[in-house]
C-alpha cells in the first residue's frame, strides 16, 4: 500500500511539473534569447535582469499587463529551478536551465 502511494504521488508530481512547463510554451509566452536578457554577460539571468527586459515581462505575463510582473517572474524562476530543489527560487538562471525551458 505504501509503495503504491509513493508511486502515485511521484506520478502526480511529474504530471504537475509537466503542466507547469507547458504553460511557458503556450500563447504569447515566447521568451527572448538568453543573451538578450543576460545584460551583464555573466552567463546567468538574475530576477532583476529578467524584470528589466520588456520582452521577458511580456512573455511571463503572457502580454496581460494586469498580471503581477513580480509574481510572474517568481513563478518562472521557480519552474526553472524545479530540477534542483536545493536551489532557492530567486537564484539566477543558467543558460542550460533557460534552454531546458525555452529550447532556444
């Protein structure tokens, strides 16, 4: 019984992660290239860099200016760090993490 519960919970978690990642590939959520957002060219995109890039803001809010930009950016960073649970949500995103979300 316990093994079944663990298996079902794991599958539900994977399904949730898949749904969250699919949200970024939907609608007007096209993210700009990593190099455009990484303004200081350190190989990582910080939350501040992401919030300062108009294309990034449009992408994470899906073009809806009524959406909270701060919350949308936090959500994007949380999804980017899902593979590494030890990494705080506000840690900079590496190029590899960016590419895993955007295929760019």
